[in-house]
C-alpha cells in the first residue's frame, strides 16, 4: 500500500512539473504605471531658485489724544480701522552670481513711505502702493553687492509689521532713524561671525533727490559670537538737502541682542543723532538727540508671548521724552497672530509745544490743545507666509 501511494505521488509530480516550470519562467504581467506627480507651487519655486514670502496686517487704534506725524508714523490715526500692510516679496538670490529681490506693499504703511520718500507731509491722497525694496544682487564668495532701493541698517525695529514684536514703532524708529535708502551696498563676510557693510546712497528715505547731488555714506559691523549674543554698530553720514536744509546729518546706532533662554530675549537699541553746520539758510543751529530703547520678549508657549519696551529720548537743550509699551501676542494657528497693545508716552515741558501730542477742546471742536502725554490701546492681526 505504501509503495502504491508513493507511485501515485511521483506520477502527479512528473505530470505537473513541466507546467510549474513554465509558469515560473513566464514573465510577470506588467504593473500599471503610477500617475505622474503634479508639481506643487513650492516645488516649482524651488526648481526655479525663487523664494516667496508675504504678510497681511490690519489694526484698530484708540488713544486719548492725537499723536502728531512728526513723532509717530504708522500708528497716527485715531479711532480707526486700517489696513496696515499687505506685502509680497519675491527673490532670486543665489550664493554665487546675479540675482534680485522685489518687495511691494499696499496699505497705510505704503502711503506713509511714499510721503517720506518725497519729503512730503501726511496726505491721505498719497499712493497706497509702494515698492519698499527692489534691487539687483551680485554674490561671489564672501562678498555680496546690491544696487537699488533697500531698507535701512539702523535700529532694532523694521517697517514690516510681521517682523516686529510690538504693534507700534519706537520713538527711536520714527524720530532718529531712517526708513530706507536708494543706492549701492556691499556686504563682506569676514568670518562666520563677523560681517562688514559699506554703502553710499541718496540719503534718508529719498528715492530721488532731484537736482541735489548730495550723498550719504553708510557703514555697519556685525558680530555674532554665538547663538546667545549678537551686536551691530551702524553709522550714517552725509549732507541732507531736503528735510535738513543742507546741514550735515549723522547717526550712530547700536543694537545688542542677548538670548537668555529659548523663551527670553533682551535687546538694547541706542542712538546718537546730530545735525550740524550752516545749511542753505545759513543760520541753522546744531542739534543733538540721544536715546535708547530696551526690549524684553518672553514666550510662555508657542502660542502666547509678551513683549515689553521702554525708551528715553533726550533732545539736548530742549527736553526729553519717555515711552513704555506692553504687547501680548496670541497665535491660535500657525502663521497668524493677534496682538493687543497698551502704550504710554510723556514729554517734558520743553517739548509740549513741539507738535507731538494734542487733544480736542471738545468732541465737536477742531480746536487743538497741546498735551504732554498720550495713552493708546491697539489691536492688530498679522498673517505671514513663505514659500518654499
């Protein structure tokens, strides 16, 4: 019986072996090819070498008085909703070779920049679109050269609201520092921690000086010895034929940053500004304005933070101004932040009549009464994005 079973099994194997061998040798049926992937916008930008970013900021501002435009810029309007800024930046900036960068904004910030760039006064009819930056770039090794229009090197704060920790700008930002320049600037990376910047431009905020040929020189040295510390010393020197009547205008600016922990950052910004020499009128006095601003930024979590700023300005021979600001930032989702800010400014008696702050005699009157202080409350929403 056992021999019979073995014989039957052997017969089955002999009969089926050729089929099994043929099946093993037969090629597999071709698989259905996957659908080609559709490149996204981020993939296209990466392949082209482009970077794209942008921001949107809108706010509501209330104060017990009216800050004058000579002292306050982007937060001058009272009891008003406003589009602060909608901006788009596109750059092609290779580490070697020719590139460029364009930064266009719209909104109230653009109006104010247009007014400053033409040395004008606050005018609601000014264009609500401004090219904040537009320059060509050439990079080779440690050297980068840009030519066109670009933002200033001075100060701890910038024009772009999404890059600041407070809603309002400091007195240093508006009173002592330039906003942007048109000219040429060269940056040389001496090492991984030290950079030197030199440039020449049309002056403070001017895109066109008309018939004036006066130029302003700029110099900056930055040192970042570690992730904990960074320092920048910047200077601007030149003759201003537009706003300062042909006088020599100079600024020395210092910014030091101390990252105490991953949550706490301390910043000090100090400025010395001077106008000197007889200008076009021949009888312009020499003036000195010195000041400093201190910042403490603390993040309770990824969603909640607080920023505190205090500053002091000394108008030598005229008086002084002090300011304190507290801003709370809350991010319910990534890239979007709601800011609530409380600010207080106070002037010494010598500056009360300098057009800084004023109140109305009564709600129905246009008569203005000079004031020595101003308290404001503001809400702002800021959204920002970047690709890739």
